[in-house]
C-alpha cells in the first residue's frame, strides 16, 4: 500500500493514468467500482494530469485510512465493532466526496459549482456551517452558505479585513482551532454568530479566486480528516471552475469567430475582437490601437474601446513608441505584467512619467500584437485591470488565438475593401465614359454648323457627311485639298496660307471666310480646328467645324450704322438732361437758400428710421446743434428722458407713417440741456411706388408765444382780482364793522353795572362776524386750491340726511326741499366739511335763483362713466362714480352766463351780495377729490348741477364717532403740550387756552428752540402743536426730526396757508392732523383731546444698553401697535420716568445695563412705583428668580412674540390700536 501511495507523485507525468484504473478499482469496495470508473472517465476526458493525480491521491488516502482501521481492530471483537462503525463513517464520508466530485464533473456554470459545494460540503467535512466566498477585486463576496444559523450570505467585506481574503491573497489554508486567539479573525463580525473554530480553504493555487469555509460551534473542533477532506473538495472545485472557465472561453471564441467570419466592416470586426478580449481575460477595459503614428510622430491611433467610455481617454495623450508599448507595435510578442508600475520599463519616457493623472487605474497589464499573414503589424490589443496579477498564461494563450482571428479578419476586410473599391472604380469609369459620349453627342447636335476631320498633314479624307451636306461636294471632290474650291476666290489664298501655317505649327486653326453652299449662296463662316495627339505625343488628326455667322455679320453692320445714329441722339439727349439737371440744381439751390434763410422754424429731413439727414439754419438757432454735430443722429435726441422712456419718438414716426402727418405740442430739449415748448409737424415722404423713404420735420419754438399768452392770462387774472376787490372789500369792511363794533360795545358794557349780559351778546355777535370772515377766507383758499382736504370714507346719503335741517333753514319757507336717496349707494372718499360746504353753496345759489319760491331736489345715485364719455370729456377717467345732483326750478341761465359760471370772481349778483367764489369753490373741491362737475341750465326752466365723485373701494364709510375724551376736552394729570408758533400774539393766545384746558405747556418761537426742549430727557412731551409755515425750520421738518427722537410723539399742525408742506394733490398727507386758523377754544380742546385719546395706546419704556437691540426692540413693539420710547442706560430711564411722572404702562429693562445692574434698577422702580409692570431681559443661562408678582423675566435672544406673551402675562395689552399683532419674526 505504501508503495502505491509513494508512487502517486509520479502520476502527474501520465496523461490519462489508464494503467492505474484496474488495480485501484479492484481494491475498492464493490459498490464503489462503477462510480470510480465513471470518475476516472471524466478525469480522462478533461485530460488534466493534475486533476488525475489529485483523484488517485485522494483515493489512496481513503484506502490507507481503511487499512489502518482494520489493522487496529484485529486485537479484539470490541475493536472490530468500532472499526466497522468507523469504516461505515469513512465510507459515507468518502462516498459524499466522490459524489460531489461526480456532480462537479458535470457542472456547466459557476452557479452549478457553488450550489454543489453548498449541498455537499457540510456532509463531507462534518462542519456545522459552510460558506463559499469569491474574490471580487479588493473585496470578498459571500455568495452562498449552509449553516445551522445564518452567517454572511450576500454580504461583501474588504479583502484585508476577513479571513477569506487572507486565504485567497496568500493561497494557503487557514486552520483556526479558536477564533478568539487568531489575529486574522475580525471578532466583531463573528461575535453574533455560533462560530468558535473554523477552516478556510483556498480554491486553486494563490492568489486564489475563491475559498471554502467550514465552521464549528466548539473550539478545537476541526479534525485532521476534516481538513484533508475540505482540501480534497477544494481541489475538485478548482478543477470544475477551470473546466467551466474553459467551456466559457471556448463558447466566447466560437461566437466571436463566427461573428468575425461573417463581418466585412473593419470597424465592427475590431470592436468584436476587443469585446471578446475583455470578456475572456476579465479585464476592466480593453482597447485596440492601430499601428499608425499621428502626423506629429508621437501617438498611436485609438481604434476601438471596450469596458470604458471613449470620453475616458479623450482627455489624455494616446500611447507612444515607448519601452512599454514598442514591443507590441514591433510585433515582438506578448507583454504581460502582474504590476506594470513595478516594471523597470515603466515611467522612464520623457516628457511623461507613466500614466497621466486621472487615467483609469491599471496594475495588471496584458498587450498582444495583431500580425497579418504578410508579417505586417496591424496594431495591438491592450488590456488593463486595477488589481495585481489578474492575467495568466492561459489568458496569453487565449489572446494569441483571438489576435490570430483578428489578423485574418482584418486582412480579409482590407482585401474585400480593395476589391470593392477596384470594382467601384471600374463601374465609375464606365459610367463616366458613357456620360462623356452622351455629352459629346449632345454638343454635336447643338452646334449650328458642321464637323469635319483632316489628316495630320491637313488633308481631308474619309467620309465627311457634314461637309458634303453643307457644300454638296462628293468624296472625290473634297478629298485632299479639293475642299478649298468651295471657298470664295477672294478668301481662298488667305485661307490656305493660314491652314498650312497651323498644320506646320500644330496649333489651333481659327479663321473666317466665305463659303459657297450647296444651293449656290455665299455665306460667312467661322472656322475652328484643333489638333489631337496620341499618348506618345504624335499628331493623329485635326478636328474642326464650320459655323454660319452670316446673320451675325449682317447684324454687326446694322449695329455700326445704328451706333453712329445713336451716338448723335445720345449727345443731344445728354445736352437736354444736363440742361434739366442745371435747372433742377438751381431750383434746389434756391430752395436750400429759402429753407436755410428761415430762422423761425427748424426744418430738417429724416430717413425712414428717424436718422437726421439735413439741417437748416433755423434748426441750428432753435436747437443749438450745427449740421456737422447733428446729422446722422436720431430724432430722439431732442426729446426729454421721460418722453424717450415712454416711447414718444417711435410713436411720432409710426403715426406720421400711418396717417401721413403728425402734429403736436410738447417739451423739447436743446443742446445745452434747456427745455422749451415746441410745436411739431412731421410729414411722411413716399416714393412713386408708395414706399416710405423718410420724413420732413418742422419745429417751431413756442416759448415767446406762451410767454405772451401767460402775460394775457396774468392780465385777465388781475382784471378778475380787480372785479373781486369791490365785493371782497365791501364784505370784509362789513365783517370788520360787526367785529370791532361789538367788541367796542362789549368793552363799554363791562363798565356798566348790569352790562355782563349785553357784553356776552356783543361778544357772540363779534364771534359770528369772525366765523363769517373765516368762512370767506376758506372759500378763497378752496378756490385757489390752497385749502387742504382731509378725506374720509363717506356715505353721501347720510351726509345729505344730516344736513337737511341746515339746508331747510338756509332755503327759507318759500323753497321746498326734496331729498331722493339711492339704496345700495357706493361710498366715496372726500373731506366731509368741504362736502357739506359745497352742498350748502349750491343750495344757496339755487335759493337766490328762485326769488318767488320753488323746489330744490337733491338726488344721489351710482353711475358708471364709460370710455366714450371719458373720451368726450377731458380729464375724466372712465370708471365707477357716485353722482349727487342738485336741481332747482329757478330762472335758469343764458348760454353766455353758463359758459363763465365756474370762472373765479364771476357773479351775476349785485355788489355786496356775492363774491363769485361759490361755484368756483364747488368746482375746486370736486376736482381736488378726483371727480367731475357738469352743469345743465335752461332759461325759465331751472338749473341742475351734477357732482361725480369716484367710488371708494377701500372699505365702508365711516360712522360719526363720539369724542373719546371727556365732555369738556380737558387735559389729564401730567399731560404736556409743546406749542411752537413764530407769531407772538398767536402763540400767547394758544398757550393761554391750552393752559386753561388743564395741560402743562412748553412754548417755543421757532423749530430750533423747540428741538432743544425735545432733546431733553427730563421733559415729558405728549403732543407737539406746531405752526406749519415758520422762518427757518418748517413745522413739517420739526415734526420729522422730533419723531426720530421720540417715535411715539403726537403731532398737531396749525396753519392758515400750508404752501404744500403737508398737503399734496390738495389732500393732507396720510396720518397728518391739521387745525386750520383761525381756531376757537373749543376746536383746540376737541382736537388735542381727540389726538391724545386716539393715540393713547400702550406706552412702553425700553432700557437697553446695546443700540442695535434697543432699536430692533422699539421697531418690533411699534409694529405691534405699542408706543415705545427708549433709554440707553439706567440713569436716562429713571430721568424719563420721573419726567413722565410714571405715566408708562410698562418698562422693559436689560439686566446688564452699562451703568447699573437691571435687578438694582428694578428695586429702585419698586420704591417709586409699586404697581408698574416691569419686564426684565437677560442673557444668563440660569437667571436669578425675581419674586415679584408685577415683574417677569425672559431670556435673550428673544422674539417679538416672546415679548408680547410676557407683557400679556403682566396684564399689559394694546387695546387702543385695532391692528393685528405682527408675526414673531426673527430673534432680537
């Protein structure tokens, strides 16, 4: 037996091992003989001596184990029993091994191999778990397992971090009796499994492409026999995988060979070969480079690529004739490297040192030349893999076969292309010849003449059908030089001399002569003949032709005669044109002189695009540009920037082109930038076909004309003022008489014992006179649009209803008042006082127009003025309006009166009864309110005045509101007013009445002195009462500056004339409150109380040392409807609290003020104001507890909502401002 075992090493030298089959089979148990025979048949078919040796070796081991058992068991019956049991186990184990070997022999794919191992390995080895692992680049893939508990099937691990990776890299088995004692075991992966010991066996010699792992739940479990059996199984698996790989390679080769053999396209052939190489070698990518150096002699041409996009190589230079690539392109043989970067030939070729940055990773390298049958190197197949030692000798063998297929296919494709190109060339030449013959026949047919041929020496020979048809000569007559007998006698000798000279010089013959036709007529012919030569340069014959030019010569003669006449006619016509041109030039010169002489008008021409093409002196005078400066520039140069942005220049030209003319007046700009009012006329100019070719533009400077008109208007205005003088002077004298008389009466009455009642009556009468004077002044201001409006949403039906009693008293008993309202009337926005005044004015005018009595009707209704109405009435936009009509049944007005009814100071009443401002005031009020007035009147029938006021869409009309203050409008404790007035008497009167109302008062004579008071933190100011028009700083400027210092400060303006300081478009600016002069005690009381109460929202004091946080907090609180004031430190905060006598609703204190701790300030405040709510803000992570029911604490940073919530917890809310709280926003 030992001899048999020792001789097994020699089995590798046997091809099939047939001489060993029979003795081995005889020694095997009878039940195994058939199976062993089948196994050896498979091994013989594989023709793998290594595998045969493995099988024989494994079987000998089995026999050795069996013999040992029998020898050990011969001592006793009990040993015999154990031997038989062991023998049964040995039979089962080896039976499983040979069963697996038998199944592996029939495997057709790698999946079959893996499945056989998974089913059989546990039984063979006696392990509790089995796993099949494959190498996948730098990772291990656990592709299958069979275990008592799940292990790692389907998972991937880094090659360097698992036992299977170590085994495959080194090609050695790992036998680990205790995994906890082996450094190769990653315990983190094993701690959740049952594995305590293991064996990992490589499949194939290293580096291996797979491994088989066996696992046990006990330490030291793997036996020597289990390791041997696992090694045997691994050898069978390696052989089966090699067999499967061989089958796959053969299939790929057969498929590629068939495809290449059927392919004729060279590009497709090379791509098929490259793809097959990548598939056979398992490379990451492969390429075929054509053995063709580029024009610089540097790089080979990339022909095809597989496994990677072409873009991966486009950014890099192609391979050059270097030490690495040269052997392949020289056809010296295969170049294979396990690590190309370690190859001594790599990286020593300037200017590049190896692969460029970003190149696909290449470690394993394989290059195979593709050599034709003639020995020409077509190119090379190159393959790369990022891992080391990936290409083997088997890959070299396979790729040599592939390269041979490639060379044959490329030769065949080139031969096919060459033959196809030759055949195509022949077919093309035949087609060209046919086409040439066809063209020649067509040319001959198209010639107006005849063709003939002569011999090399100039004789006419052979059949000449063309010549015979032309001349009527037979062959005998024209042969030789007989043809010359048909030439005109005068032309015969010159013709023969020229022909003989051409023959001698072998140059083209070109001549003209007369020839007698077959019908006897002499005709002019043009002759052209050329010599033709053979390939050797010998003159073969002459080819020529006769072309009849008789008609051409006759036409030329007639043309010469006509030219002589025509020249005379042209000269005469030229003289006429020159005379007409001179006349036109003279006319243009005169017109130019005329245009240039016009200096009152700018006259110039434009092309169709508006570019200036000429310029007259008037244009230079008016516009300021010389001709050189302006010609070539665009029309828009003269327009204002606003007109240019509005597209006015383009619309001007479009209108002129469409309508033929454009006329308008408007502002234009001179060269120096000054503007002037101009009248502009643009005429379109068209040619005879109606095509627009340009424009003529005339501009007139209207500055002087408008100045004259303005002087006329001023004169008329002064005349109107003169008309006003009598009535106004009379009215004011009457009013002054009433005022001064009653004041004098009151003064004298006070000296009498019972004069108080009479004094009161006199003072009342004086006040009535003053009220009438104020009303007259307001009417004058309204006429001049200097009386500002304070518009509010109104319901006109309520306004008319509320005014009905006053209207009835004003109309008297003779006039009946009828009011017709409209359900669903839209609201309007207007000044309620001016609205009532306008209605009262109209009612009084109507009353005066009905001296015998009559009816006055006031109606309201909704109305819509459409676009057609708006187009017929200037300055009236289309839209929705509310109309109020006032109609009387009075005497009416004649047309001449109706035309002047809205003129200022115009009146039909006698002096002293009217000023002519009533209807002017109505007109001014309606226009200021954005509305429209229409007046209808007929003599003897009556008058209707309709006021159209725009519909208000911002909300419903406001209701009459009760005064929010106390009944008398009195001041409350501590409220302080700052009065600013430059007139000393008015200031003294104002200060007196405000103090009488119970307010504390500070006064200033101008804005600067007022600001000094406002800047003082120790002075509390609740309201600023300031005149608008003052020398130096205006009231508005003062108010704006004061608001910057005290954001919550209330402002009340007073003025007799605002000069647009707080009025724009006839309306008060939003949020502005104005008390017009003269004002009364009650008016001052009501307006001050109204402002203080309406603005008496929650008043807060913010004491914050950081200016940014202070400003943000104040803005956030103001946006939430509060009225914040702020202090930069504790001292300033205490000063402001004392000045305000504690009249703050809450105080917000920073805990880290620069001059005092916030907690200390809180203690001082509590000593002064025990119930004052205080909110403390702190940046401390663990703030100190307050222990104060009227104080709260919040941390920094805080949001607006956090402050609002904290104030609400302290009972501080903002009830005075009906606005929604803004969102919390960002942190402060």
